[in-house]
C-alpha cells in the first residue's frame, strides 16, 4: 500500500506545481513582468498611444517594411564583407612566388577541410588561379 500512496502524493505535488506555475506566469503577464513574444513595439505603441485600427495597421506595415530593409542591408553588408575578404586574400596570393602559391593553395585555400571546422562565418581563402569563383551565399526570401 505505501507505493500507491507515494504515487498519489507525487501526482498531487506535480499538479500543485503546475497550477502554481500557471498562476505565477499569469500574474507576470498581467503586471508586465513578462511580455507576450512578438508583441513588442506595435503592441506597446498601441497601448501607450491609443492607436486607431487604421494607425495600428499602418504602423505594422511600416515596421514590417523597415524590418525587411534592415535584413536586406545586413545581407548586402555580409556579401560585401565576404567579397572584400576574398579580394584581399587574392592580393596576398599575388605577392607570392609560384612555389609559395602552390603551398598557399594547398594549405590555405580550404582551411576548414584541414582543421575540421564548419566555416561558420563563411570566410574562406580564395581558390587556386583558374578555379571557379566561390558560390554566392544563398538568399532567403521572406
């Protein structure tokens, strides 16, 4: 019989913890200690500025458009940074003798292959002369 009472005791404790957690999170949302994910700026403007439904829609459109422009600017920046990196390394390769270029191409063209890295930020050294250019980074369309 003690095993059965332990199960019931565990269930009561578990349910009590869930109810207490639910009550505390409800209070936290009600008194703005926690915020609904994604509500952010539009919801805050709506509450503090008393926006009309038309204004709320216009503000939402403006912020979505701005977010898209910021994401596009970040992609353009990343692409330009990557291109500058490749150009600089191409210039380094141009300074080397043919023998040094062979070593450079062997040891520095694909450093992630030799060191077991995944190439997290996409900066790789230039390929050997005559090799095809690196593939363009994929663009996401939202």
